[in-house]
C-alpha cells in the first residue's frame, strides 16, 4: 500500500491499541491524543483512522466512499443488508424498511415498549426495588418491541443477544481468529433460526415486518439471502446500541440526582438529555468506509482502495465543536444536537426515531414512578473497540 | 402547496431524495442541495402533481425536518 504523505506513516507504536483492556474501558484519552497529534492516523492494522469532528462529519456524507467494496471478513453476510450495500441496492433495501420506522409508526411501537417497561417496573415495585437493568429492563423491553414489529413471539432472547454480540466482535478492526470463528457460527445459527421463523410465517401470515419482507421477496424486490440477513440486522440493531443508550442513561441517573430531577421536572429538556447521553458515551465507536478515489483529509491524501475508520465517538468529544467535551452537560446549545452517534448521510441510522422514543419511555417511566435510583452493586462491562456494552447494571429504585 | 425544510434539523440523510427524487437532491459533498439556497429554513412552492412523493419524503425523514403546507 502506498502512503502519499509522511504524516500518518511516521508514527511508531500503536496509538489505538484496540485489544488493550485499558483502551476498551476508557478510549477517550486515546481519541483526544489522536485528534491533537494525528487526526488522520495510519493504524498498524492498515486502516486510516479519522478522529476530528470536521473530517468525520464531512467524510460520513461523502458519496464516493463505499461500504459494498469493504472486506467484512467473517462478517461478510452483512453485505446482504443495506448496511453493506451502496446505491442502488442500498436505496432499494432502505426504502422497503423506512416506512416501518417513521414517527407515526414509532407511535405504535411505543405503546408496546411502554407496556413492556411498565410490566417490569410493576414487578420491581412489588419486590424490594432491585433489578439488573441491563438484561431485565433494557434488553427485555427493546427485544419485545422488536419482536412485535417483526410480528413474532419474543423467544430466544438470551441466545439472540449472545449471538449478536459474537458477530459484533468481528465488526471492529481488532478481532482475532477465535472471535472470527464465533462470528461464523453465530451467522449460521441466525440463518437457521430465521429460516424457521420465515417458514412459520409463510404458514401463518400476519402483518409484521417479516411478512413485509416475504411479500417483497415474492414480488422480486428482495432476494432470499437479503430477507434472512435483513431480519438478522433488525434483531441486532433492535437491541444492541439502544440498550447501551438506556443502560448508560440509567447509570448516569444513579450518579447524578440532579439529572433525575431534571428529567422529571423539565420535559422540554428530555431530548437534550438523550442527545447528551449519546454524545458522551457513543454506543458505536466508528463507521468504516472504503475510498474509491484519492480522498483528501486535511494534510493527508488517502489513495483509492483504503479502509477509513471514522471515529464518531471521538468526533462527539471534539472540543472544537463541544466545549468541555468530557463533561456531561445537557444544556449545550442546539448545535450540540448535531452529534454523530447515529451516523449521518445515506447510511444514517434508520431507527433513530424509535431509539429515542424507547429511551424516553424508560427514563420517563422511572422518574415518574420512583423518587431516585442507586447502584446496588458494581456494573460489569464487555466493551469492545467497536461497541460500548454494559452487561450487568444492578440498581435499586426507591 | 408549499414545502418547508428546516435545515437546522436536517442531517443530510438523503431519505427524502429516495422518496421524491424530483424535489430533493444531494450535492457532491453528500449534503442536501437546497443548502445552497437557504441557511435556516427553505420554503418553496411544489406542484400538486408531486404531492404524493412529497408526503412520503416528509414521512420518512428521520429528523422530521420536512413540513408540507396545503
Ligand atoms: C441508540 C441507539 C442506536 C444507535 C446509537 C445507532 C447507531 C447507528 C449508526 C452509527 C449507524 C450507521 C452505520 C454506518 O454508517 O455504517 C446505524 C445504522 C442503522 N441503524 Fe441504528 N442505531 C441505534 C438504534 C437503532 C434501532 C433501534 C434500529 C432499528 C430498529 C436501528 C436501525 C439501523 C439500521 C437499519 C441501520 C442501517 C442503515 C443503512 O445502512 O442505511 N438502529 N445506526
Ligand atoms: S430526509 Fe430529512 S434529514 Fe434527510 S436529507 Fe432529507 S430533509 Fe434532510
């Protein structure tokens, strides 16, 4: 591979040690150094890492960058979904699902989410107020909502969470062979599970998203592979990142009683609070793209055929855009709403209206029902270089 | 009828372009091309013949940046 400037190539040592537990626990100081010293950093793994807001925001909308030509390694089946396709296939697939996640549709899904959350909190109130919010609330309620949208019963939740995580391990650039094997097995499990769900649906049709995919296949607008893997995609995105938004939000409520009161007493502040949770601990650290032509990023010209890691989690902490970026402040001026946690451009998150609604339902239900929340034990984490994950969040409501 | 696009809300997701390619476009930078004509709010007349596409665009915009006025 050729490097056209000395900048990124002259760095020695790994400034972004993807597998280092210290990095995974707290990547933000590493990002800060990159933004200051190496805004376009040639990582030893071969990709170019872009960390400043201005560059990331521009590139994430750059229509010459490809995802279809990226080598996803063991996660190659993702190329059967919109996440791995360029126009016109991307457009075709995205148009089939867009209508299912409009604000009007989300009003319907919100009813399911609300009922699910209220049922969990009813039980908590009957008991001693303790709950592992990670599996017992965030995962459970978002999963039940996803299954309702699909038009299926909410079964196999724990397996689906585990298999999704095993695929997630190979989505970032830091994976190893063992993780690659787990990813391949997880895709095989999903394919079997989903093909069973689809044939069940063909025998007992309904009005869910899976029925819409079956109709699209029968009309020649989707291939069978696309149906299977798009269902996988929605199983995954239906809980993965939004779970972290909810978990991190609940954790913040345990740390900042003032935030609890603000969420309860200032409804107009709620969207800003959700934005700030997404900014301060962005669930998905990066999006990856392939250059298809010489691409100028600041002082660096990246040639065609190179992978770019656009660090949205770093962009969201760039002091050029967010003053005092490491401090949680939900009263930031409006421009701060322009965080990049949902990506942007063509591949910008298709589920962001739903994700915001789901988080708001959880936080509102908590502050309306209880007077406070505290940690009832140590949270446990399984952060990767790509995804922020809280696996256990023992809390007590009072 | 009129269309109003709140360019402060819009994040250039381009979903409106898929729904109504005759009304919306992205520029070479991947940003909504209307940005060259307004900074905060873009307002324009739209032919009734495009009503259906326009309503679809307003519906699918993930940021709810598009408003239709009869
Ligand atoms: C807090 C929650 C969420 C966050 C932070 C998030 C973040 C993201 C990001 C960063 C992307 C862009 C990936 C890229 O550009 O390569 C994306 C894409 C996507 N998201 Fe989300 N997401 C969330 C929740 C959801 C939910 C609840 C759904 C749907 C049920 C969803 C559906 C999708 C889909 C389908 C795509 C692919 C869009 C495309 O390629 O055109 N997301 N999301
Ligand atoms: S769909 Fe909405 S956010 Fe996307 S470009 Fe159009 S107006 Fe902007």
